[in-house]
């Protein structure tokens, strides 16, 4: 190890300049997200729920649809760790398989809703005129009706199931995303870099794909995250009403539907408390992730960090 003061001074200056080197916007956003404790807790919870749901065929102790009337209505025991339901099906196994339904509905609905809102919002905000008027009038029509009621009508027509729930959320849940993207696009299309690209001969399709989409993705990711939580709650509500996932396929929502009896509410809390906790914890974790993304992608946070 050298003891030359000049060498040590140069090394200290180099280390300090390296530490002060500006980070990329993406790196700074990732660092802010990692410092958000609740968001990291949400990530851990969602990863655990996803792993348990994916490995349910290997980890579940029983067949989730196997009926055993001799073991019906049993409280939690070493044999059935979370008890059994009215027909003797293992609650733990049904919870593990039910997570597959909730996560599939949440992610699929959020992706489709975000995709539809992104495309229509970009077209309305960039081209304006007749396209903007048509998209905005359609948005106002859909927003004038309650989302749950419209999905119930659609599910009643085409039948309950995962596909109908995802399709209903996608068809009637995109207006909020569309309005956000349209507002961002209206602002961005007047910026100098868009005018410069247009003057250099870039086509409208290239301007939208290369310059506008990357800039609207950041706020859109936050909206999509909250959309996952909302879709999970919608699936649970529809299944509770008997319009969601059809038994015997397990879902957290149709497991809650067994709690409509006062006797079950009072004497068999494991039938409704456990799926309710699973829904609450999952939705809360997704909301924590959304809060972390919102703080990490906030431009004011970027300015203060500099």
C-alpha cells in the first residue's frame, strides 16, 4: 500500500468525482424505488404470492376440488392446516389455487386496459380533430355508467369465467388510462423535439413510437399497477355475487361467497377470513408498489435528488 500523500490525494479526488457522477434517470428512479420501504415489502409479498400460486400443483396438500363429506366443516387441524369447507375441500389448497385466478385476472385485465388506453390516448392526443372528438365522446359515454354494472351486464350475456371478467374490465376500464395518455400527448406534441423530428422528415408513426410512447410509459406504469389491484377486487366482487369464476374452480372471490350465511360468519370464520385476508394483503401489496413507482417516477423527486 502506497504512503505517498500525492497519490492518496489523487485517489481521494477520483473517488469523490466518481461518487458525484450523475446517474441516469432510470438508475435514479430504481434507487428511489428501492428506498421506498413499503414498495419493497409489496414486491416481496407479490413475489411470494406468485410463487405459491405457480407451485400450487406441487405444494398443495390436497386436490382443491376433491369432495370429502366425512371431513366437512372441520376447523384448522394438523391434517387440514386451514380447515375444510362445507363439502370437505381443503381450504389451504383452494387458497393456493385461487391465487392463480386472482393474479391472472389482475395482470391480464391491467395489460389489456393499459394497451387500449395507450393506443386510443395517443391517437386522440396526437391527431386531435375528429379522432379526438370521437374518442373523447366514447370515453364520456363509458364513464357515465358504473363500471361494475357494465361488467355484470356483459358477464350475464356471455357467461361467467376468467375470459369474460378480463374482457369486461378491458372494454370498460380503459377511459381513465386514455385520458391520462391524451393529456400527456397533447403537451408533448408541441415540444421542440417533436417539431424537430417532424421537420427532419419523421413520419407520424415514427414520432409516436420513438418519441411519445417512451415518455408516457412512466406515468402509465403507475396507473397500470393500481389497475391490477382494482381488477383483483372486481373479480372477487363478481365471484361473490356468483357472476365470476364458476365452482368448483377455486378463487378467492367464490370462497368468500360461502360467508353469506350468518351461521358460517359466526361459527366457521376460517371459511371467509382466510380468503378475505389473502385478497386484502395482495391488493395492499400492489398498492404499495404503485405508491413506490409514483414516487420514483415523479419529476419533482428527480429535481430534488439533483
